[in-house]
């Protein structure tokens, strides 16, 4: 609507009319809503399904409005009168029936994933709840769009008196976008990150009542340690005290074993990544870490967590003759850490790698441990970026195990894109497996055309892991991992739909929902296979490996639900 003022036409701020919606938008939104109920990589709980359905409905509506506006702008013929009402009614009825049919089938689609992952089937889709969440999200986006429209018109009118109308519209749109971006990114997001930072900082400083400083003076956090008990942080205190002892390992093996050595530097132990790295090195030297047979440089996740399933299993396989060193770079969850301080994690991982590798590489070959890198999720991403191949080409370390590598991981992306012809994207073979090998629950451990060299990299990943296989390009094209043959825990009912599939994967990435051994939940028994292939520890028969797997499976099943 426009109004006259002193002979000029001004854009009217208008009112947000919730009773007037685009027919094309509603039809396309309903179609997207129906498609959002189809399966993706992991089972979706009610809230996640409601959110992804709301996002899909809103996206479909926005696209429909845009297409309708473009059609009108191009002055293409439009149906009118009875013809328009008939077409709209038929389309609305078709989409409503389609949505009802898809709601009826949604439970079966979700159960197709659950059965592949060994989960109990769910009964009912709670369609009313999903529809309520969808409508609530759509109403929120509608109000936000109305506020943007009013802001844009108000700003455009400010410059309308001295600029041509078309230019005023452009200037008003840019100004409104800038204002909304400032409010969202500069105010809302920054405030949320500050609140999260304070909250997780307090959790990291929390002193657990069930933990006490170690009595062994050779361990980190003891009275003789260079790293105080307080400076370990909450995650570090659990890490250095809750691993298997030499006595436990020896009891399982039926032979004497020594205590594994763990060194951890908390975020508050020193001011800079370089200082924390030097402190970790000094503590590792003091405790005799370079005198062990194996040395693991572990990069934690965003909150400073190192997966016990990975750590405990390699300590058993090494018979306790192993040292592990890690440095915390954040206390935020991985997704927040990546947003707020992504480069800081890389800087910290690189500082620790440089300090450890420099000391290690100056030792004689027969007087130094085998050196391996480890990282899970964001830890894998930062570990991958902690070194350059030119840094190590003259004296490479022994290898790396990167579990659940995020889709942004450089080495993973390069190897997957350059995979050998005929190998699937969810379990590639790269250059015959001479350096890099991909492994999952049951495959990737044998059958390579080339021998594995002295420098080895393992990517342990599940085909159903949305952290690994999220792809922004799924917005407009089918991801390669969706092509036949499918991964062992990917539903055959999964289909690609423009826009919708990307939003489904985004919801999978944010919510998870898979049991151990699927999705982004790495299982200890699969770590055992990956570590065994990478390290090739002596003295382990297939029967003993199966017995070790059973030890960890039983421990997981006996653990209380959290």
C-alpha cells in the first residue's frame, strides 16, 4: 500500500495481517511439511521432528511466496475467478491428504531407522503435537517477517523524499537487513554466548566430591605434579583419575601390567596455548611419558572431554605401557566452541603438537615411543589441522585415529572426494589404502589392494553419522553417500528432496538420538578394532580381542542411564 504526502507516494507501514496468506506458499509449505516426516540418518524425537517440520513448512511457504511474487513481477498470466479458486482448492486438498498420509506413515519410517540400529520400535507419531510445534514456529517466523517488512518500509520512507522510489526500496532493504543482523548476531547471539560461557566456566571450575587428588606422585594433579589439582579443570580431574589401573589391566590379561600415564592441562592452568603446551610437555617428561612404548596426543572435544571408549581401550591393548597427553582449549560444547572460538581450538592443538613433536623427534629412534594422534568430533577436526605434512615429512610420527570427523575436516574431505572409483562415499578407499583407511562397525579392516605404510591414518566413522555427512549442498543436490549401495545403518527409505533433506540433516546434527555404534555415538568395541589395525599391538589373538570387546560391552550395559 502507498500513500500521498506533499505530492509524493510513500510506502505505507501497513499492518501485519495474519489472515492473508499466499495460496502458493501454503501449498508448497504443506508439501515440505509432509516430506519432512520421511526418515533421515538418525531417529528423531518429538521435539526435533516438530522443529524440522516447522522449518520445512516455513521454508516451503517462503519459497512459494517468492515464486508467486516473481510470477507476478514478470506479468505472466495468472488464473482468476473461479479457475483460481478451483486450482487452489484442488491443490490444498491434495496437499492436506498428502500430509495426512505421510503422518500416518511417519512412525514406520522412523522405525526403519530404529530397527537398523537395534532399538525398540516406537509407536505412534503424535501428529497433533508435531502440527502444534510446526504452527508455533511458522507463527514466529511470520511475526518476524512482518516486523522486518514494517522496518524496511519505515527506513525506505526516510530516504524516499530525496531518492527515486526503486533506489529507496533497495536502500531500505539493505538497512533493514543490517539492522536485523546487528540485533541477531550482535545482541541476541552474543548475549547467549556470554551466558553460556559463564555457565560452562562455572561447571568447569566445579570441584567434584567423588574425586580426590592422586596419591601417586608420578601422576598429574598430585602434590609433585607441575599441574595442580585445581588447574586440571572438571574434565581433566575425571580424565586423570578414572582410567583403568595396571592392576585392572593385569587382572584381565592374567599377567602383570603397569598403570597407564595420563597428562592433562586444564584451560586455566596457563594463559596461552603455547604456555599450556610447554607445561604439558614438562609434566610429561617429569612423569616419564617418553619412556613408554606408545604416546598418544589426544585433542579433546569442545568441553575438554576425551572419549573413555577410545582411551580405555588403547590402554588395555597397550598393556598399560602407554602415555596420553591432552590440553583443554574450551569448556563450551563443541558446536558453541566452533562458533565462538573455532580458530582458538586449532591454535591450541597446534601448539601442543609442536611442543610434543619437537621433543619426540629429537630422541633417538630406538629410545622414543610410537607417537599417535587421536581426536573425536571437533577434536578430530582440530587434531587434523594441528600439523602440516611438510612439518613431518622428514620424520613422520606413526599415525592418527580420527573418530567421527566433522564434514569440515580437510584431510577427510580431500580423501573422500578423491576416493578410488567404485568405493562408496560413506566408506571410501583412497589410493589403495596405502596411507589413509576408513573404517566403520564392520568393514574397512582388510581387503585393500596396497600394503599399509609406516605412516597411517584411520577415519572411524558410521554411515549414519550426521556430524560426518552433513552437507550444506544437500539444499540443492543429492549427497554422494545417499547413492546405492547404502551404508549398513542407513534406512533404505531415505530419499533426497531439495531444501527438506538439508534441514533434516541439520536437525540430525543438532539432536543426535542414536545408540552406541551408530550416528555420532562411537562404541568401544569399534575403537578396539580401529586401534588394533592402526597400532598392531603384540600378543593379542582374535579370541582375546573378542573377550576385550565383551568386557566393554558388558560395562556399557551395566552402566546407569544418564
